[in-house]
C-alpha cells in the first residue's frame, strides 16, 4: 500500500526527479545550461561535493540495520537495480502498513543540473512544497510536505541530487513527524558517503 503511494507521489514530480512513464524514451535534460556555469536559478552551491558511486553500488547499504530500524520494524528491502525507471540505483524500506522510506537518485541523464533544476521548477510552482533547508551542511529542498508524506531533495554535487521520500499512515509512530524521519535518513546517506569519500562524518544541524 505504502509502496503504491510512493510511486504516486513520484509521478507528481515527473519532470525533475526522474520518474518516467513506460513509453517515455527521451531522457535528455530539460535545460542546456553548461555544467560549468552551475548553480543557477538561485540554487546554492555544494561546497563539498560527494562521489555517490558507493551508494550506487549498494543502495540498501547506505544505512545500517540499526539506523533503519530506528524508524520501525522493516519487513523487506527492495533494491532497484534498473536506471531506466523512476529512479537510479535506489532502495525502499517497507515497514508494512505503517510506512515506507525510499532513497535514490534520478536516472542518469535525467537531472544533470542538480538543485538548479529543482529551483527552476520551484519558481514555476512545480512542487507541492518548496522549502529550502540544509541537511548535515548540504543544501536541500522540501518539495512535498503533504499529509503523511515528506519528500526532500539533497544536493550532493552541483550536478547531482538525491531524493528521500518517507510516507506514513496514521497508525505509524512517525505520523506527523515525517520530515524528521526524512531528514535523519538524509543524515545517514551523507554520513555513509563521507566515509566512502574518506572525509570526517557530518555534524547534524
């Protein structure tokens, strides 16, 4: 049930976050701004870019069992290998009827302007919400804070974003604090990437 909800929310942000219909074949970026000019559209620069290859190789390994179970009892992990669907290499943690968590990037080539694309679409009121924030000192934007959902996009490089979506039902212990869960999951992601980039772990903010 919650997995279907995640897919539905993904469709809302179709053009930016990499969600695509089955008959869509053109994955070219929407904006031809040269990468060397990024960021644009008021997006903040990513001061300490992170290599995401470790997360791409093991998308369900970005957080420990203990970290994920701090959100609830996990029924299953679903690893998406394909890079031609809604997301690139990603992982969904299914907490049963209560909630689910998805962490993953857009498919390769879908969004090569990073947060600049998010800010561009935000100016056009293209999201359910648009609230700039930071997670572990990395720029991010809350693009959906609707009932039972929180969707945050984190800039990891000027050309790379990661999407973190948490959906909860009223019987979930995390009902009403969905963005707290999403932010914490973002901290887990950045901590994992920093370790694999041989950098000190991030501090919470």
